[in-house]
C-alpha cells in the first residue's frame, strides 16, 4: 500500500443502532485493519466500536449531535496533521446554514486548515474552492437524516502523497460499489475528477 501514500479513512454518521444496524457488508469487506494509517470520524459513531477502532493506529474522532456519550470523550473540533496538510474535522451541525459555502469557508479560516471535513448532512461531497478542499464523507451506513430519507451509503479514503491528496469516494448503489476520484494539490489548488471503479477498487482490495 506504500505506493498509494499515507491512507486516511474518513467516515461518519453511522447512527448505530438507532437508525442503522451495521455497516453494509460490501463496505465491511473493504475495511481491513492495518491498511490505513488514520481513521477520521465526523461523529455519530459508537464510541465502543472495537472493529472501528482497530482499523488504524491513529484515530481522530469528534463529537456528533446525536452521540450519547462522546461529547465528554471527543472534542467538538480538531485539527489533524497528515504530511504537509492541516485537516480540520468537525461534525458540521455547528455550521449554519448547513451546506453554506460561506459558513464552511469561515470555519476553515478559523481552523486555518488546507482540508475541512464535516458530516451531518449524510450527503457526500468533495469541493475544491478558495484554496481549500471541503469534504463530506456522507453516512457509511446510509442512515436517514432529518433532511432526507434518500441517503446513499458512502465513505471517503484519502491518499496523501507528498503535496497531493487523492480523494476516493465510495458509494454503495444496490450491491455495487461505485468509486470516484478527486485530486487536490496543495501547491496548485486544482481539482481533477475521475470515475472509473474498475481501476480504483484495488486500493482497498
């Protein structure tokens, strides 16, 4: 896996057991302990999930708005350094209005980060704007949100390669996993998007 760079699994909004029973089997088979160096969780994940905590040596969790006990265990926000990138993480319910780029940009400036990761909406997205990469991993279990019941299960894998981050978005559609790729280079601040599951699936297989 070294050729892919430093791997960071990004997930959130599991809502187990309140809104979902488990991570879908096609995703579960891909999440093998020892392949990633970091796990970033945007909140609303079980704090006692041993399988989740065994995936990587470095765990970076923040508290969600529906967590029962993580507010006393995990911070509301945090900054993670991976390679040359400062990565800001928070659940996202604090950003009002939700999905507002101006609000996200203000949070990014406050944290002084290159990449801002938030959840809460249960809708995955990768946007590069204003010299920053904004990432939402969606809900890995496909749990419904207060906004919509139409949720596609998804998670994100980041491959940090020197001054470049390759962002892979995995979506479960039926029994198939679709993968898209976005590249973010710190020096150039540009985005290249690719959709080719046949070539990208090997990263976690």
